[in-house]
C-alpha cells in the first residue's frame, strides 16, 4: 500500500468501522475528478407520487421537500421491498429504516462490549421500547483529534457567517446547488438574512459552519452546519444539534463527499460533549423516528399556475380558482398583533408549555425563543393574540366592579419566509412561500387562527403557505383548503434509540 493510501485510510477511521470508511474514502479519492458525475443527483431523485385531488395537486414544493435535503435515491423504506444497503449510513449509530430495531452487522460488532444500551451480545436491542444512546458518550480524549482529510485539492474551511463576504459565498453555493424539485423547476433560495438567523442562535459554534474549499481557487464547494438546540424525545431531554444545509456543489456530486462532511461535523460536535443530533430529509435513510407530509395552501392562484406549481384542472377556470382561494383583506381576530420584545416572556411560557404535549420537541429557553420567534422582516413573522384580563368582585378592590388588569397572551402563530428560485420561467423569478412554524390556539379555534395566518402571509406578499401535518396541524388543513403534498419529510435523531412516533407527535420544525 502506498503512503498516500495509508494516510487516507487513517482519515476515515470515524467509528471503528474501518472497512466501510475505507470504502468511502477510496471511492471518493478515485472518483473526485473535475466534472465527472456532474448533475447526477437530479436524475437520481425519486419521482414524486401525486396523492392529492386538490387543484394544487402538482405541489412542486412537495417534490422539493421530498428531496429536501436529498439527492440520493431513497432507501426502499420498509414495506415488502427489500431494504436498500447504505454504505455509509449502515455504519452509523442509527436504527435500520425498516424500523425493526435491528442494526447492521457492522454496527453490531462495533458496539460489542459497549455496555450501556446493548444487550450484552453487542447488538442494538430489538426492543424498540428502549430509549437511550446507541453508542455511549465518549471522553474528548477517546475521540479522533484531527479533522478528516480532504482529497488533494480540497480543504476544510470554517465559514464566518458574520462576515458579509463569506455569508455571500454560502448564499451563492446554496442558491445554485441546494434542493431542487425532480423536474428542476424550483430551487430553494435561502436569503442571506435567513441564513444569518438560522445559523446564529444563542450559543452557536463557528466551527459548526463547516465548508470545503478548492485549495486552488478558494471557492466554496460544499457545506454543512450544526446549531445547538435542547430537544426532548419522549421523556428524555438532551443537548443536541440541529444539522442542516448539507450541500455539495453539483460538479462534485456522487463522489462520497457527503459522508466525509457528516463525519467531520459529528467529530466536531462530539468534541463539545454532544452526541445526539436532529435532522430532516426527504429521503428514507436508516433510523427515522417520524414521517411527516407537507400540505400547500394557494394564496396567489394565477402566479402558481403561471410558474407550473399548480395546474388548472380541466373544469376549473382561473376566475373560479381565484375565487376558491380568495381571502379577506383583514384578519378576523382584532386582537392579533405582531409579537414584540415585551411579549417574549409570556409568549415563551405559552409555546413551551404547549410543546410539552408532543413526543419530539424543541425546548426553548427564553433567549432562544426570542431568537427564533421575534419577527424579522422577510425572515420570520410571529403574532400574539391578546385577551384582556379582568378581575371582578372583591378581587377588583373596593367597589367590587370589573377592573381591567392588563392583557394576557393566549394564542400564538408564526411562519418563516423561504423563497424558491423559479428556474427558466420568462415571467417569474421567485416563488414566495411562507412555512408554518409554531402555533398555539388556547382561546380561539386553531383553524380560525391559521386562517388569519394565511391572510397575514398573503398580505406580506407570499404566493403559497406550506404546513407539515405535525403538531395539531391536521385540525385545519382540510378546512383551510390545503392540498396534500406528494413527499414525506423524515425526522431523524442521530445516535438515539426510541420508538417511532406518529406525525402528530412531532413538535419540532426545522428550517
Ligand atoms: S439535508 C439537505 C441535503 N441537501 C440537498 O439535498 C442539496 C442538494 N444535494 C446535495 O448537495 C447532495 O446531493 C448531497 C449528497 C450533499 C445531499 N442526508 O457525497 P455522496 C447520503 C443524509 O456521494 P451527493 C440536510 O441538510 C446517501 O444516502 N445523508 O452524495 C440535513 C449516501 O450514503 P449511503 C444523505 O449526492 C443533513 C451518501 O450520502 C443525504 O454528492 C443531515 C452519498 O454521498 C441527506 N440528505 O451528496 C446529515 N443525501 O451510501 C446527517 C444523501 O449510506 C447528519 N445522503 O446511502 C447526521 C448527524 C451529524 C451530527 C451528529 C452529532 C452528534
């Protein structure tokens, strides 16, 4: 074996599973030639299935979400089809995607003698009612100390999101290479302001904004991020990271770069004492804990038809379609208003309490809540509904009448703003979409609150309002004329064993 091969086989000793890691490295080293395999990911994507009879059935964003965070052909995903082999994922501490709680042989042997959650025979327990880490936490000294090597011509680069020129580089990489639908009609366009918001929550770590650059040109060619979050899974609350924005430049696709990015971010996160992560993907990879589906509510029918997001059904005219989706100009709740800094303590208490009822949820502290939910123009919109508190009788003091005792925040709704580029359309360049975020309806009907949310989103210039069928969203989707999307969004918890859950048990929205 040449010295070079020796070096690189060392580079991928991520978790003691040498064979699979060597395979990843060798595959990547032998294939990473300029322009080869370019643009392959699009043709590999799954053809989405149309499942909606609604006028929005085309649901292009659903296709993007299906691939969201994708590019590989999906695993078979259980049923009676044979499970797809995953050269990388089968080496990771995840349950198999068939949900039977059985690990690949590689992981069984890897975990032998770990104790902790293992059965003693080294296998991940088949008992899916067990909760806990698949691989126990390690001391920093037991972890790999140096970064995984990049193939010749590429190098790791920590991206400083606070530096406008580096932020622009990330923006450009994603703008040109991030998630597209199957037919390459739309591509997510996360604005720089959105990326700043998404990547700088309290306690964020600069080293978790990880890029790969060409050594020669310094050009940013790949990216992955992690941000800290406290997450509750069933009854366990853990410090985790949320992993997002995994992106490999189109010219470097299918060369096993993604596994190296994932291993390096894992190594970096592990060194901070964190061993679990949450992430979502359209593709079925080993170990999903829940499966959700996007729904789409037309706000601007004409534009959605013109860009091919929605079809005009044979017996539907544009005028009828516009009438079908018409919304009033103003909200029905007169007491609904944008959330302010002063509202944060009460709104935080309301949302955090509400999220306790779900099996997978984020646990915001007040500072995190303020970061994620205080309105930012063109990024996130949040509204509180206030009810006047009144005291009567003796409680109101002398006289015993009714006394105004200020206002109480009783309901909350929010959405984030995520554009998509409309590719090759002569008339429209951008699809403006609002995505349902966190909503709590205590004193009003959830559908009424969300109807106002649609009105607010429409008035902010959005063309479509998207919502997953998580939390209690199913209560309003039909009434408010959402069309069913055609792709599932899988939720994953890295290195965590627990029973799977229903979509309505999920109380976590990732961006
Ligand atoms: S999801 C966003 C994903 N991004 C896109 O879809 C943008 C467009 N596509 C691309 O940029 C590339 O196609 C990507 C793959 C980068 C997706 N999640 O390098 P490859 C596996 C996880 O040859 P490429 C998001 O940001 C695939 O199954 N794995 O492929 C959340 C195969 O492994 P295996 C994925 O197409 C990310 C291997 O990669 C995904 O050139 C969460 C092939 O590698 C995917 N979406 O690049 C990451 N797509 O052979 C996990 C493909 O085993 C975080 N693959 O099937 C885990 C937790 C880490 C932290 C832990 C801390 C404790």
